[in-house]
């Protein structure tokens, strides 16, 4: 059987339930980086801070809990018309933070939607004054323009826009294809220019090398000719000196030996076979009067100037001048000095055209690089 409950117990139980309900409505816990908006009878009363808060039950009500952290909102791509009437699709990312929870609650109904619409209108206004190329290359300018306009407009809403980023700008497919073709043509053009420039530099360097080789070859040939001329000159001088000394030696020997007609006739007989040694002498006739000829030859040679007739007296020796060798050395030294001067003049003549040729090329180098 059920035991009956007394009315006092029922009243006590109801009181306890009421107390629990009142306490649950009076005590509010607000998380960190949040703010609670409290209304009393539908009117703003106060803002609750993070932690444990007590409100008047049945009179005060926590209407909104605002997130005070910085938030990131990504908006879907929006079609935007550029100045050259091309439709591009642009999607953006907004970084914002609520600084005044009261203004964010009562000044704007939905601040996220308001920021999105304001971003789209501002973006159309900025991109509408740019052509496609400027739109693709001026993201920083677009970001700064959006940030300035949004920060100014959302300040009265209790929102601070920290940064605006353009995620992507997508031109139409036909424009993409044209841009790819243009880029490919530009790369082909630069490749052709670089190839032509390389060939030009190669030809210039080859011509310069050939020029230097020709100059050095001509210089070497000139110096070789000068040296050969010097050697030939010295050889002729030495041969002339040797022939002179030989003549004087023979002349002295003739005077010292005091030749007579029989010696000269003997020398004549020794020379006759040498005369017949020529390849063109097929037949050689010896005259029958060879004896009388030899006698006449001896008597005639004896009277030649410079070979005095033998009288049996004392012969005086003809001395060879002692200044012949010293004179020859002086001539050779003078020839060496003249050859050295000629070689120095040849080297100077070769270096001057080379320096003159290098100077115009050095002046032409900046112009060529600028033209390239």
C-alpha cells in the first residue's frame, strides 16, 4: 500500500525545485574570449565578462554570447567585370575581430553577411577600374583597397577588419588559352633572341680571334724577315771579309813565294782538267802549240802588275791591315743596332692597330648589350 504524503512535504519539495530553477537562471558561466549580452525586459542592461556571473532571474536574460576571437571567413567566388569588359571570378578571405559586442549586436543584424556584401561591392568597384592584366598583377593593391574600405565601414559595427586576401582570380577559359599562347610565344621569342645573341657573340669572338691570329702571324713574319735579312747581311759581310782576307793572304803568299814561270805553267796545267770537267764539254782539243803557249803565258804573267819579276833581291812582306777585323766588328754592331730598332718599330706598329681596334669594340660593347 502506498504511504500518503503530507501537504508540508509537498510544499517543501516544490520550494526546493523553485530554488534550483532560480539558481540555474541566476548563475551564468561565460567562456574565455566570449562576451554575454544581458537584457532586462528586452532592453540592454549589461555585458557579462568571462567567468562566473550572477543575474536576476526572471528579469535578466542572456540574449547573445559574442565570440571575441579573430575570425576567418571565406567567401565564395564572385563574378567581377574588369575595365576591358572581361568577367573574372574572384574569391576572397576576410580576417576580422569583434571589438565592441554591444555594437555588433545592436548596430547590425548579421555582421558576417554585411561584411560579405560590402566586400563584393568594394571589390567590383576596385576591379572595375582595372584591366585584366592589372587585375592579375595587382593583388596587393586590391587587398589594401579592400582593407581600407572595410575597416572604415565596419568600425561603427564594432568590428575590426585585420586583413583581406584574394584567394584566386580566374579569367574565362578563352582568355586563359590566349594567355597561354601569348606566354608561349613570348618564351619562343626570348629563346630566339638569346640564340641569335649567342651566335652573334660567337661570330664576334671568332672574328676577333682570327684578327689577332692574322696580326700575330704578320708580326711574326715581319720579324722573321727582318731576322733573315739581318742574317743574310751579316753572312755577306762575313763572306766579303773572308774573301778579302783570302785575297790578301794569297797576294801575300805570292809575294813571299816569289813564283817564276815554271810554277805558273804548272798551275795552268793543273787547271786545264778542271776546265774540262763540265758536263757540257763533250770534246776538248789540246793545241799542238801548248809548249809555246805555256812559255808565253809564263812571260806574260811575270809582267802582271802586282807580281814583280824575279831579280834575286830581298822581298818585303805586305802586312795585312790590323783594322780590318775591328772595322768589320763595328759594322756588325751597327747592323745589330739597326735591326733591333727595326724590330722595335715593327712591334710598335703592330700594337697600335691592335689598341685602335680594341678601343672601338670597347665603346661599342654597351651599345650592343643595350640593343640586345
